[in-house]
């Protein structure tokens, strides 16, 4: 069999992990996202991912399952001490995932940053399309702002998310900025979705196969999530990619979408000034890498403090791969910015 790993994936442990997966499956698994056929079957395959497990607590960290009026949550707490709480949205393309999906990542993030992480089991598309998941993350932030009977300091809150969860975290940060959600100190966006799929973006054109997330896969996820652009969300009429100076002029996009709600595509927000300090991670071998970099540039141009880390040689999902040092190295890079936001 020829090497199925994308040549741009040069991080040795990550490449070895993907090569093992390719040897088992015959190709790099892109979930069901690149398959043809029935959506229900593909979604069921994604949701049955056997790698989603809850790790046991240890001498470094403890976890608690909580309930906020029927919304399931899990609080991760470093035993050696902590400051602040990140309300966390897991990945899964808005259509898959649960509290076990990013369990290992939540534990690693909590320990690296010395903060609590409150993970949210938000509603999923297509049964619950935009903005249901975002509304659930906001409900969790409101719950955290009550103090949860002393478990959480309501004055030290932030939002975080991975992949599609990074999209929800960025959108919630905009709600918080506008006074429509509790105030936050920081937004931590890990390989986030920040715009509608755009086949004209260089990172989309370059990443079409042999990857955990491809351009085609991202378009499939988006179609299931954004079935109805209504729901009262602010809408940005077709906007081209904002420039690094922060402008988001009118015009048309390469993705053909007539209207996209800003809360589904935060990169299309006409103004980002006043946003919470941001920590953004991008994987270089990822269709989403360009929009993460663009969002970081626009935030910085607006006067928002930004810590941006672009990890070379790794694909989307590298933060959840087992037995690779890339995740821990990146979390160590961003941890000082998170701690500074909660200082």
C-alpha cells in the first residue's frame, strides 16, 4: 500500500499515528464525512466513535458531573489549585460528540493552564441545528456565573472550544462582548471553525484528501449545522474574507452563500473591538488554518490581545490524538496567556 498520509504532515509522532490508522483502514479515516450515501448512516458512524472515553481521575485532577436544568456538564478541577473556569465546547462538527469526546483534552488543558474546565454536552445537529448548540453553551455560561454553590468563581470566567466547539466559543464571546451573555476574561479557540466553507481559500484548496478533516468534510458538517440561517441571529450579507486590517467590506464570497449569520461565522462580524483576549491555535495542515489566522489578525487589529499559535506539520484533530507530544507542547505554549487572563 502506498503511503496514505498527507505529505505535509511532518510531525513524526503524529505521522506515525495516522500511518497506523491508515494501515488498519486502508486510508486516512475522515470519519464518515467524505463518504457518499445516507446522512443518517454517516452520522451514526461518527457518533459511535470508540475512542471517546472518560479517563479516570488521578492525583493531579478530579472531575464532577453536573446538571444545569437538564444540560449535562462535567467540571475538571486540578487538585493542586486553580484559578478561573473555562466553559468548554467539544468538537465533532456540531453533529457528533459528547462529554467523553474531548475528555482527555479537557484534562490536559485544565492541568496546563491551572484552571477549571466546564465541558458542555450541547445539543447536536441535524436534530438541533444552529443556533441550538450555541444557546446551550450560553446556558452553561449563565450557570457558571451563578457560582454553582461555590465551585466556580463567577468573576473569573472564560470560554473555550475545539473545532466546531471553537466556533461556538467564538460566537459566545461575541455575545458576551455585546452584553447578551455573562462577561468573560478570555476565549480559547482550538483549531476553530470561524467562517463558512470557502473553496477559494488556499487552506481549503490544499487539504482535500488523506486528512482527518478535508474541505469536503467541512462542507458536509456545515450543511447539517446551518439548515436555517434564521433564529434571530445577526446576519452578514455575503462578505469577502476580511483583510488583516480588520475590514469586512461588502461583496460576494467564493462559497456562494447569500447570507450567513455572524454567530455561525464569527469571522464575518463587522467589528471585533471590545472582544475578550483571545488564545487561538491553528494546525497548519487543516482546511481551517487560514480562517484561524485571519481571525487572530482581525482581533489584533481591533486592539484585542491575541496569542496565536500555528503548529506546523500537524492536521486538524492533532490535539486529540493519543501518544503524541504535539498537544502538550502547544498547551504549554498557550497556558501563560490563559493564566494571565485570570490573574
